[in-house]
């Protein structure tokens, strides 16, 4: 991830699962902003192996199932 990398995540279908992991660190923080996010607004990944698992739920959007190192805001 480079400095200030911004990523988006479109709405999914009910039951859909996404696992997002930072595999390389270019010296900055990568920020993932789901279109519809039940837990806040975004997730920031600062270090290699920061990982979040999300599931898409009807009406409330992406829900965090598991988080290792991601900063949710």
C-alpha cells in the first residue's frame, strides 16, 4: 500500500464474504471505505497482515466478523 491509498467496496449480496489483507506496505496507510458499512465509515490498514473479514447483511451492509489490526472508524 502506498501513502494515502484509498480503496472502496461496493455493496454485496446477502451472505457474501470478503477477506481483505494488507500483503505489502509501501510506507503508508491503506483505507477501505465500504459503500454501506454497519460498523462505521472505513477501515485503515497500516501494517502487513492487517486483516478484516466482512459479511454482507441485508439493509445494514458490510459487517465486521473478524478483525486483526485494522482500525475501524
